C-alpha cells in the first residue's frame, strides 16, 4: 500500500471520519465530532509567536477553504 493511502487510512481509523468527510467538514464540525468521540474537550488554538520552526497558523485560525487548498497542493490534487 502506498504511503499516501496508509496515511489516509490511519487518519480515518484515528478520527472515525473518511478523508472526504474531513475535506467537506469545517474545523468546528471536526472539533465537535472529536470532542464527542473522545469525550474530551478539543480546542483549536493558535499561539504566536512560536519558538522553534514556526507556527503554521501564525496569528489566526485558517478557514476550511484555505486548509483544503493547502491539502490539495501538498497531495498534488
């Protein structure tokens, strides 16, 4: 199995959501799903400045549209 498929299968196992469901969901919907699944509060935060290699969120949260665009770029879609 190619690495890309292994990563996608691992994400689906861990989150309980398929990559397509994740792509179509907003960060808030994913947060609510993971909070319900794990029975633990799940927060998406940004801490800037970040010491080290840098914070990918910089000083704001990113929209699902931006996240999807970056994911497609990384995966070569």
